[in-house]
C-alpha cells in the first residue's frame, strides 16, 4: 500500500476516534448559587449516580463540573448554607469559580439554583448572553416584574429555559395532567407555605402546591380570592374562565399523611395529586430539555402561575377581595416599562 494512502487512512481513523471520544465526553453542567440542598441532590445524581442504578441512563452524558457559590446576599437561612454545600460539591469534583462569566465559559448548560428569587435576574443575564440553556429553580424571580424581565431577556436571546418545582413532575400529578381523568373541572392542592419577607407570600414556599395546581388545571385563571381555612392557614381560590375552580391551601407540615397532596376531579373521575416524589423526577425533566432544547413548561404558564400568586397577595392587601390576574399583570408590565 502506498505510504500516502496509508497516511490518509490513519488520519481518517484518528479523526473518527477523536470524534467518538468527543461524543462520549460528558456535557459540562454549571451551578449558580450554593445555598439550597438542591445543589447537593442534583450534583450527586450527575456525578455519582441516581438512587436506583437502573435509572443511570436517564442522566447519562452530563456532569456538574463548575459552580459559582453566591446565592442570596442577605437571607440568613440561605447564606449560612453556602460553606457546607460548597465543600460538599468540592468533594464531588466540582471546581468553584468566582464569577458567572467564568462559569459560562467552562460549561455547556446551567442550573441557576440560588434560593433567593431576587438575585435571579442579575444572575441569569450573563447566562443568556452566553447562550446557555438554563434551568431556573423556583421561585423564578422575587417579583412579577422580574418574571417578565427574565422572560423577555430569554426571548430576545433565543435561549431555552424553564422554572419549576419538583412537585409538578410527581407521577400522580403528571398522570392527571396527561388526561387520566379527562379534563379537570376542579382541583385543590396543599403544601407548606412558610413566608420570607422579601418575596410575595406564595413565591417562597407555597409555590410547590401552586405548581401542582397549575400542572393539572393548566392556564386560563381569570381571578383570585384569598382567605383562610378554619385552622387559620392560607387559602387561595382561583376562578378559571371556563367555570373551573382551582384552590391552593397551606398545609401544616405535621399533617397526617404528609403536607403535600390534593385531589383533582375530572370528566372521567377523580384522582390524588400534589404528592412529592423527590428531586430526581425534576432532574429528568431538566435533562430532557438539555438534550432536546424544548422546555417542559411554557413561558406563558409560568407567567400566569406567578401572576396567580401575586394576585393572592393583592387580594390579601385588599382584605380578601377578588383580584383579576390581568390587573396585576398590567401593573407589573407598567413597572417594567417605567424602568426601561
């Protein structure tokens, strides 16, 4: 065989092997904000493997390689967690960097995990500028105006993203969302709703139960009224435009059977919803977006969900009056426009 032909064959084979190795190399995932237990849970799955080894293929091809530690700047229960979670991630081979820009330069995808929704806008902007597909952990922002700002920035950048609680992806909730009992006519969900003074009441923790509610009800809520249960817990009732009713109720963390739950009534029967199935179900949805570029939750649904929770606060301010989602959205959009 002529030497030149042999050299070409060797070059082709080398190129093929290089390509094959590149395809097998895991995609790098970066984390922003080390002030929530989610970062340890997610990194453990990616870097060590899921609880059930048989599920490994669901997360294959991804590894958390870099993290930017700062999450909240002033919420003590968040800032106090950073040193512990930083050390835990280092122990799983994660490199800590000192800026989001440096992180984005090193990774393929981003998990924005900061516990404090108020910092999400400033943290996500460099991610969007870098064109990195990003999961934004709940709450997506600290105000409805910032939700709009984030969504507009992502739209302009053409970057795929979504925000969700893990509760949305629980098996029983997803079964109903996918039509197991037909169209849902009424639903109620429960979750704890501890408050944080810098966020609208339900953004901080009640968002879990509200995510479950929207997963089965879908969009179309017109107005909201907020009052209290006989036990004194938050209760928010939403009226959908087609006559359907959805209710979120704050739950006692010590409730019998657990604080997460609810029930949906549909055209074909009823079913339990709102259970907590762990974090891996959420991570599966994140990985699917990383692989396909298609978010599992639309921007429209996310915006309405946060308008629902903001309308609940406005109803509280008005002594339990009925508040239209269109009104709180108009107010938030006016705030955004004024700030430009």
